C-alpha cells in the first residue's frame, strides 16, 4: 500500500495526541482485543502475522470486542498540551474486516477529568472511514480543547489516532510576565531546518521530559569533512532568552564535543530563509564544552544580552546527538498576550 500525500495540517501542525506531548488514553468502554494505549503510540503500526495472545489475534492499535447490544464504543484522550485542532488522521492500517465503518470525535476544555455530566462539543460528525488506510479529516472548528472523546460505530479496531493542531502556550494560561520555556513544542516552538538528521527525530528535542533512549533525540552522522552540524529552532513567541539547557541523555560515545547558540529576529513569515546564507545571526552563547549523558545548564554570564529573538540556531561541534534542547526566558511583549 502506497502512502497518501499528507494534507497541510498533518505536515504543518503538531500531533497533540502524542505521548511525547504528555497525551494519555484515560478511558475506553472496551479494549478486549487490543489495548487503548496503543492507539496513540508514536511508532508506525505493525502487523505480525503469527502473533496471538489470550484474546486472539494480536493487533497494534485499539480494538474492542464485537458489540451485540446496539451501542457503540469510545475512548477518552487527555491532551496535556491542549490546543486548537486543524485535522485528524484515523489510521486503520492492518485493520480490514475488523475496522469500524464510522467514527466521530467530540472535545471539551476542562480543568478536571471528564465525568458523566461533561458537556462535549462535536469536533467531527459521524463520518465513514475506510479500512487499512489513513483517514485524514479536516476540522472546521477552532475551539480550544484538552480532552478528546473518540467514538467508533459500532465497534472494531483502529491502529492510530493523530490529532493535529496548535498547543495553547503556557503564557496564555498563566503569568505572561514570568519565565517560560520559549522553545517548548507545547508552547508552539518548532524545528525550522537542519543540515543533517541521519538518526532520530529532530522535533523531539523540544518535547517534554528526558529522552527514553538514544533514538529519542536528534543525531547526525559521523562528520568526515571540516565544519559542524546545526539545527534551527523557532520560539513559540519572541522573547529574551535567559537560560539554555542541553541534555545529552543516553548519548555517550556519540555526544557533541561542544555547542554554541546564535539568535535572530525574523521580521516576516518566510522561515525557510533562515536555512540559507545571509541571515544576521547574533552570538547568544559562545562555544561551551559538553559531557556525555548529562543535562547542561547555561545562564547568567554564559548568555549574552542581545535583546529579543524569534529563532535560535544550535550548532554542535563537530557532530553527534542531542536528546533535548530548552531555551527559557521572558516574552518580549507580554502586554500583547
């Protein structure tokens, strides 16, 4: 089966239902054949022909038993990084005669876990979905949500559910004048570009928590020529960086020897221009020595006063792997939030 072309929302937005974003499936009416937790796994679904367990054929997704009562199944997903939703992917790969023929999605914004009296808003009406494929559906509403109710009619299995959207930044929920993690993906930070990403997934360096293993980070190939590797990060909002953290968790024989950080302020929306030469990068942090498998914190005299920035360029010397990168600071214009 060939992969379909991704709609713009799947390539430009963030998967709010990713466990790396803190998402969790907190409830399911039924998960007899396959666990609800598999529904939001970051990995691609796989099919193992001869794998069975005590409940029958092992499937990589969420699968309920066959209903005989005329009802339907649903599960509830907590989006720790709540936000606005642009579209979803109801991925039924490897589910053929056991996929649900219809699905719908509801949402709510709540400070506590949903209860029986929770008022749900329709995000996607009851829609026909196809077996063994991606089902991309655009969302028309842009309400802020932090809980999703995924309904399948009447029962069956779904490999993965991706909820693509834009997180609600911390400064829109708490004190806008405080110090925030400006680079966090949960605050709207994202990767603009890089010169190499042979291993791992570059975007995860902006995700919460520490890396679970060496594959949970950004790693370049072994450099055999002069120079160094780099990656460009867009901050969630223009701000004044006061502290930088770089984590080399699990990178031991392959961590970078040194790192530095530059900054710039982009006046237009053409971020791709940052990848090319001619950008006025200012020296935010001089080269600093790094160590294996450790959180490095740089602040005070290590951070240069250069004013507000919208984008950062992390350079590593000469190559290697980085698990997490964080830039903390204050908003340049908190009064506008």
